[in-house]
C-alpha cells in the first residue's frame, strides 16, 4: 500500500457535542444524522443534512441518576430507539425526527434492549415496518411503529435463547420479496456465538419454525464483552459481514440471490468465510482485543486503545493507524467506540465529549495489487482501474503459466496484454522454444483483442496465422498417412478450425497473398473455400468443372450474388459435363439470355447422341420458345435446324406450322428465317417441310411442283390454298392435272375415267378442254364423249343465262328513258300562303317586295323560287345564301362564281338588246342555260332541310365564329361595387 496516499483520514467533527448534558455513552448514525446518548439521560440529535440540532431529556419523571444505555437510528435517519437505565430499571423510548417529545414503549418496560435490526428494504420515513429488538436476557421481539399513531402498533415475542442464555449484543436483518413470499435472513450475536435465522413468510412464522428445528449458530472460543456485528451495505444490499468475537474477526460474503433451501441457516448465504486472529494485529507483545469495530468495503476499522487500526479484509494486513486529538478531560476513558453511517458512507469515533469523522478516500484503488499478491486474479482484474493495471495482472498470469510450461494458457494471457510487453517480445518467446501451437494460439487471441481500427496489424497477424495453420496441416499429413481417411483425426479437426478462421477473417485477409499461400502449400480445397468466401466464383466453378462435379458448379452459379456472365462463360463446359443438370439449371434461371448460350448448345449438338437419348438442347429451346415466348430468330433457327436433323420430321412440321407471333400487330407470325429454313430442309431432304415453306413464302408453283414429287394429295391441298388469285389457282390445278394424267397407268379408258373424276374434285375450275392437251394425240374422242357433252351443256346454260341478263338490261334502259321523258311534265302545286324555308316570307310574293335573284329571269311579277318533292320551298336567292353559308369553302366559292357569271351574261344580253345587236344571242343563251344548270345542281340537287347538308350541320357548333362577340355580351358577370346596386322592393 502506498503510504504516501492515505485511504482513511480523521477529522474532528465537533468538540463538546453533548452541550453540558453529560458525557457521551453511546452513538448511532444514519443518512447524515448523528444521535448521541449521554450519561444524564439525554439524547442529542445532529442533522448535518439540514444543519439543525436538538436534544431530548429521557430522564424526565424518573428518580435518581439516569444514563442512555444504547441508541439506535435507522438508515434513513428518521426513526430512533433509545434505552435508558437507572435506579428505576430499564425503559425504552421511540422518537421520530419530526417529534418534539419521545414516546415510551410501555410493553418493553424492564427489558434492556441491546440490539435493533432494521428492515432496510421496507422501512419508510413514516413507518418503521417490522423491526427486531434483542434484549440483555437473550430474547427477540418484533415491533412496528407508525409516526402518525404516536405509539407502537404491536410488540410480538419471537424467540428466546434457552440452551445458553446470553445477551444479544447485535442484530442485522435482510428481507427480499420473492415469488413464494417474503424471505427473511436474521443474524444475531452474543458474546460467544453467532446465530442465523432464515425462512419465508412473516417474522413470526420464521421464528416459530425454530421450535421444531435446531437453530444454526457459530461458536468461537473466548469471550468479549462488546461483541459487535456489522453488515456492509452496497446498493441497499448486504454484501459481506464481520463479527467482532472473542477469538478474532469472523467475516465472509453474503449472497442473498442464491436460490437454495433455507433449512441450513446461513450456510445458504454466507460465502468465503474466514477468521482474522487478533494475534496478527500485535507486534509480538500481548494480544489486545479491539474495543469497537467498523466495516468498510475492503477494510476493518478496529479500535485498539486510542488508535484505530485499518486492516485490509483481503490481505489481513494493517495498512494504516489513525490517531485522535483527545482532550485531557477525555483521556481517562479515551475513544469509547466507533459507528458507521451506511447511507452516507462515513465512519465516526467518539469519546466522552467529542465526535470524530473518519473519511474514506478511494479505498479500492490498490485492491488489484492486494488480490494480485494473493493470486486471486479474477478479483484483481475486477478491481483494476486502467489498462496498465490489467496488463500487469495478465502478465503475472502469463509468466506463471509459461514457467509451468502451460504454453497455450500463457499464450491466451499474453494476447490480452497491450502495453507492458511488446508483441515482438512475446512472439520471440514462443519461437525460441519452438512452440508453433502456442504462437498460433497467441495470434488468434490477439486478433480477438484488437480493435477494428488496427487494420494493418489485423491483416498481418491473420496472414501469419494462416501460414501457421497450413504448416500444422502439412505436418499432420506427414506424421499420419491415414489422417485423410480417418474423419475423427486431428487433421480433420484442424481443417475445420482453419476454415472457420478463414470465414471469420475473410474481410481482413489480403486476397492475393492468401491465395498464393494456399496454392504454395497445395491446399486446393481450402483455396476453393476461400475463393468462395471472397466471392471469386470463377475460381470455384473452374475447380468443380475440373473435378467433374457439374452439380456443385451449377449450385455456385445459381447464387444471387454470382454474375450471370459466368453462366455464359462456363456453359460450354458444363453442358458437355452434365447436359441434364445444366439444362435444368438454365430453365430455373429466368434471367438468362438464351442467345448467348447458342455456342454451348451448338457444341453439345455437334456431338453424337444415342437414338433414344433426350436431346437436352431441344428441350431447352422448346422451353424458351413455348414457355418463355422467346422471339429471337437465332433461337428459332437453331431449334429448326435440330428438328431438321431428326429422322422423324413430325416435330419439324409442327414447329413450322406454329404461328408464334399470331395476334400481334405489325409483327411476323413466325420468327425463324424462312430462306434459311428452306435451304436447310432442302439440304436435309425434308420435302414436306420444303413444301410448307414454299407455300408460306407464296411460292405456290414451287410448292405444288415439289409436292407432286412425293404426294399428289399434298399437291392438291397446296393448290387449293390459293383463293384470291383465280388464274394462279387454275394454273396450279392444271399442274396437278397434268401430273395425274401423265402418271396414271393402266387401260386407256381407265386413265380417262380417273382424269374425268379428277375434274370433279376441282369444283368446276377446270373443264375437259383444259386437260385435253395433256392426253396423247391418238386418244379416241369417244372416250371423252360424256365429259364433252357435260361441258357443252354447261356452256349452253351459261349462254341462256347471258341472254336473260341482256333482256333484263334492255328493259331497264327503256324504263329509264321513259322516266326521263316524264320528268319534263312533272309539276308541283304550291299554296298561296306557302312560306320560304329561310326568310319565312311568302313564295308567291310580288317582285316589288323582294329583289329579283341575279342571273334568273322573272316569271311575271313573281321572284324566282325552288320547290322540292318533300314540300319545302325556297326563294332562289334565299336558297343560294343558305347553301353557301352551310357548304364548305370550295363549294361556296363555286356557287358564288356561277352566280357571278350568270349576272355578267344577263348584263351583256341586256346591252346587246338595247344596242339592237343580234349576232350572238343564241350563244349567250346556251351558256346561261349551262351555268344555270350547274348552279341548280350545286344548290338544288337535294333539299337543304332533308338532305345530307342538314345531317352535316350536326357537327357544327351552335355559336359560329363570327357570333362569338355577340354571345359574349350575354355573359353574367359579378358587379364589383355592390354598394352602388339599387334595391327595388316589389310588392308581394
């Protein structure tokens, strides 16, 4: 322990703290509150938290001298219990921090209370909850006091020592609420024994259970009049205890979290028990027992004489001695006792008049050294404050293991060291003694302890560890020839460990360096494994192909992270290695472009195959065409070429007849190249396929000619396909007929009968005269008698039909001429009140009321007009105006032009008449009649209200462009100034 840095220090807190109320006899503290008991029966309370102090006289009403025997304060500083002794016997009082006067606990009258155990887990400021009182007669009582009741709620008897009646000198209690109820643990001490009580339920039921079972106790030889029991509280839980006994200080840890049975008393909770003998506290002289004790986290504070010796609880060594400034009037008794404030973490000492405060300054700062000296390494590490301290602990462990030749264990500890010894020094230690296993272990553990920021160091160490692994694997192979076959050998376990290492370090290992290492050691499988980890799938697939494991290669290629380019690259090798698995993998991957697999498929197709063997390329191409609806001409051409090479041409014909593009707009019905297909089929002598292709290419003559070579029925079917070209159809049938006539063999009459039967199949397209040239010149006409007669009868019927049609045409012409003649005599009757359909004025009005239409001659005083068969009548000028406005621009200009020409001709005629010129009157009249006829055709070919002109008006807008401004004047606009509106009231 560093003597220059004291852990405990003593300060005078208050001199003459009793305020002349007598001498201090006892003291208690809790939560920065100190309560003193005096020899004159007073209790003096100092509350340092709020800075107040007051005193209470407990001797009031009692005769003779009274003295405070014991005083007890709860951990919160609110509740206080004090026992007064004197001539009248013992009496116990309770007072609260808020009370001006104490309350006597009448049920305890005559009992000398030596100890009080507070329920730290449940006590509150207003209620003590259950507490235990220990008396001088060896009895235990349970009591509870509420501040508002001003008296005790109850006092129950719990237990009494019968075997060895002794006074209870100190009590401690722990309580915990568990699933099965409230669990209690009570520890009590007498001058010679330490008792423990435990159970679940109420305090009364726990102690009642000891009527049927033995009480667990620890008895030590010797006796001490001031036996004390202390718990050290951390986070409101007792973690260890100490008993000031006659032999020494009996202490240990407390573990209330352990789930054990509760029949064995403190054996369930007390751990690491030990006894500090008083002889260790003397310098070889007479053993002196402490007068009082206090307990901190790591130390005992022992009052010996007028000094406090601080003893380390772990090492049992005296680390400090505390001196007190005692006045002369207190020197006779010296320091009376010690007490602790668990809530504030302070300790106090007191003599007859003064209070001293013992402060703790970081008492755990050197505990790691204490534990390290005792070789309790786990506790040493738990108490280290910085990495340097931890390094020293690891170093001691590593050196100890190295000395004991536990090299693997030493390597693990060396790997945790960062500062006190260098990396190089550690590695040289293992290299010098030729311990590669320990070196590898050190490197692996070092990797675990390095931070992610040490990238360079991590990469270097990982690479070194890789080489050590490879060296280990090779040495195992050399040492044991059967290592590869034995799956349980060390070789296989190291391989698995090495692969796990590569998997963990794949992101930090340098790819090129690691692959070179694996290659140099000949570890091909590990090289493939590492390449797979680094997503170097090309290496992996290449290895599997070399090994003939196509299925494994395809499994790698099917991973989502693998580039599709590798599929195309290895497709030729894979399909030759295992065509079935390869094609299945292709069909499972919808993202492949079949066009880029053509090279692989052609390589496979070029190899010979068994007759009954499934052609995998055809299977894949059919999948692309029929399932994926592929439209690539290359795919269709390749499939067609494979079909053409098969002996059976049924699949080829079905493929040619399929229209894969049917139903698509502006697209082909098939995607293969017909010219390529024709060349291929001609080369492979697939005649039926050629016939189909010729027909598809509209080369019907070639199709029929080729079909006649193999099957006349096929030729007939091809000839019958032509429907829109009668001449071509007849020509094709003539080709078939010529072939049939010339190929038929047998009797001449039989040949002629077959030829005549063939004519019937043409549905009248061919006549006997069409096929006669195909027969030889020496054929007898008698053989064709029946066919010729039938043909002549057909011609006769056609002639008669033509005559009837000519007569019908003549009669129709006569009727038309009669109708034309009748037109000149047609008339219409007009009512005198009939109105013009446009201007709504009467048709039969005088010209004085209506200007004569220009270009028209008047019928007396009446204006020119038109009457239609439907009954509508119009003035000539009104009709012209209406039709012109409704007709399109070109027609309107034509009508106006005709009207203008008529007007000019009328003016010239009048001038000629006035000048008595009569040389060209007839020509002018003829021209006017032609113009007027054209004008009539333009405006009066049909009624404007009943004809096409009215129908076309449906598409015209209601408002014409020239009427837009007029219609806009009818818009209803909101007025800006509503205030200027005038309101007119209308009578209702």
